[in-house]
């Protein structure tokens, strides 16, 4: 039981970081598309 909990805990972190990375990438792509529409730079 203890090894199952520890294994689950260790496997949660890559999934959590992947979710955060997906949110950041989605927001960046959305901003990039909007900047392109308005013919301006992203930065």
C-alpha cells in the first residue's frame, strides 16, 4: 500500500507540470495569433 501511494505521488508531478506547460503554450499561441492579426510584434 505504501509503495502504491509513493508511486502515485511520484507520477502526479510530471502530469501536473505537463498541464501547466499546456496552459502556458496555449496562452502564448493565442497571444501570438492575436498579435499577428493586429500586425504587431508579440513582445
